[in-house]
C-alpha cells in the first residue's frame, strides 16, 4: 500500500476481550496491508501483574513489537492518598503525557480506555469508540444496553467520535447501525415483555439473554468499525479537521461486509 502510514497511539485499560479484540483487529488489518498505519505505542492504565486480562493484553502488544507504556491508575490513586478520582484526573493525565512524549503520532485511539482524559484530549487528537448511535444512549456499554432494552429500541449501533472534555460529546467521525428486531431476537424481547428494567436486573442481571445477545451483536461490529474508520482517515475520506462541519460517514455497509467475510 502506497503513502505514508498513519501513526497511531493506542490507549486501553486492556481488561477484557473487547479491548484485546479491538487491538487485534487493528493489527490484523495493518499486517495484511488492509490498513496503512503503524501503532507507535500502547498506553495501558494497568501495570504488569495487576490483572490477568491486562497482562494478556500487554503481552499481546509486546509480541507485535509495540512499545507498551504502563501507568496504573489504581497505584497512582494510592500514591495520592486515595483522593477522589475526580480530583486526580488532570494529575494522572499530566503524568501520562510525559510518558508518551517521546512518541510522534498523528492520532490516538481510545479502545477500551476506562478513564476520562481531560488533558490528554487537549494535548493529543484522540478518537473514541462508543457503543451506540450518535443520537443513542451515553455512558458505559452496560448502561447503553439497559437503556436500549428499556426504550424497546428498534435499532442501535456504534460510533467513533473525537474525544473532548464533554464525555461522549465530541464530533462524530463515523457510525454503523443494525436492527434489534429480527427473528432471532423476537423470543428474547418476548421474554422481557412486561417486566421493568429493575425486575430484569434483579432476576437476571447481565446474564439476561437479550442483554447478552445485544452486547454480542454490538461487539462484533465495533472492531470492524474502528478499522474501517482508521482506513477512511488514512485514505482521506474522513478529514479530521473538517468533521465538525461535514458530519459523520455511515460505514454500515463496510462493517456488515467485514462481518460476512469473517463468518
């Protein structure tokens, strides 16, 4: 593939399959030549030995020759008297900024990074994956799914947006959508019909079949959406300087095509 590779920084807490899968999807696309990019560093707010999930994530990144920078947010808070995290966010960001200063990147990707980054998003151009449509629910993915069920939403999706100090409120680069009404999901919707969210949470929690399936459907699309968005940035279909005025692009067709290939 011709042209200068897009130089990326990658931020993640690395705690679960979602974070691991997002990094793997990007690296797979880079290694096959599908995505003209290079990941210059991975920043993880967990340190080695802190959790099995993040240890696996860190080891995976290092096995691909990527510089991994770690700064444990948990240890950082202990070192600062266990003050409320709201008082420490900017201090943590300053420390993170110093650690990644040696790396020169065009764009940084938040992919499973569980911290609000009020200074990092000013210092670096950052994009973030959010598991909802641009006009959909805000907050953590669990909150999004519960709200979709409560609203009996007929569709949902995922989006990639620029990180700003307003959580989940920056300009949207891209999105994909999918229906929550299909023959497979019909019986799962029927099973929660007439029950309040409080009742579903008390009886089933996140093991509820509809909750689980909606998460699976969203997760499957998040990975190709990130890759397709980075491809669109790399080849100029998304201009990061103009996205606030031009609006997002709909990548549903590309994402669904990726799912068809991988299935």
